[in-house]
C-alpha cells in the first residue's frame, strides 16, 4: 500500500502584480474563487487527500466563512502564510507527518487536470522529489538593463533546448522535504525544488501540462478565462 497523501496549497500571497484589493486566489474563474477550483481538482483526483491551505492572516476567517456559506465541504487545515512562500510552506509542514507523500501546489494554478495529479502521485511513490517541467518555446535573449532603463544584449547565447520551466504540484517524501526546510532562508529559493536541491535531495523531472497556468497578472486571468471552458471541464 502506498504512502498517505498530503497537499499544501500555497495561497498566502497578496497578489501585488494582479492589482486591486482582492488577492488573486480569491478572484473568480468560471463563477468560483480560483482557490476553490484548485482544491476541487485535487479532491477530484483523490477524495481522501489531507489538505493544508496557507492563507494571508486577514483572509483566514473570510475563507472559512465562504466555505460554510457556499457549502464547499472541503476538509482542510488553514495555516497563516509567512513573509515569503518559503516561510508559508515551512509553517504548513509543521502539520505534515513523516512517512507520507506531500505535494506543494500553487493556489493559483486551477487548470491542472485530475488525471495529471493522479499520474504525479503514482510516479512520486518511488522517488524522493518529483518536479513537473515544460520546455521553454520562446527564443531566449540574454540581456542587461542599463541605468537609463534600456535593454541591451550581453552577447551571450542561451541554449533553449536545455531550459525548462518548473510547475507545481511538486511532490516529495515528507521526511525529506521537512529536512530541507530546516535550512535557513535563501533568496534563491523560488520553489520547493530549489529548497530540496540545495539540501542535496535528488530531483526527478517529469513532463508537465501545457495549460497548467499560474495566474499572477491580469493578462494571465484573461487567458485562463479563455482556456477554462475548453480544458478545465474536459472529461477525465
């Protein structure tokens, strides 16, 4: 029998790049908050999953009230988000036991499919860290910004075939990820894979999903609105 499954959903940010007074995870997509859609996808993939949701402190009570009022019966532990994503995940890991699988997923990636989540869980049983990635398709330019704001070429050539973008969920054996988060904070920690790699945990990479979009800007939200009817509600 496989390990029990825990999910940490990072929704502790305030969404400064989105603008407006409402954090992006609470904006609506397909008539529901983005965060709810994200949680529903994981529940669809595994109804027995243990969920820990990190939230801005000011939104813990409103989110609990929303779930009650709207009949969103999702068993989840609500944890106050930290100063950075690193600190939010570290707070959440205090509620994760050893000997389980723990996935960390951005609360603003609601278009991930249940089929993809199930595949990730299966692959993660046998490796300490599983990271989904997608190849970068744009031509890459290595530039530097001058004091006057102009961008100029450095003359360097980037090999696009070697560059991949990381997605979530990133899944780990919990005892390994908890050990990695015992390290002090580093500004180079941009995701859980970077924390694990610095600690010396071997990373295994797997093919991500094309439409597993992270919604961080108004343009991202408009793109998600266009994609959602075609992809989010597709039958599994």
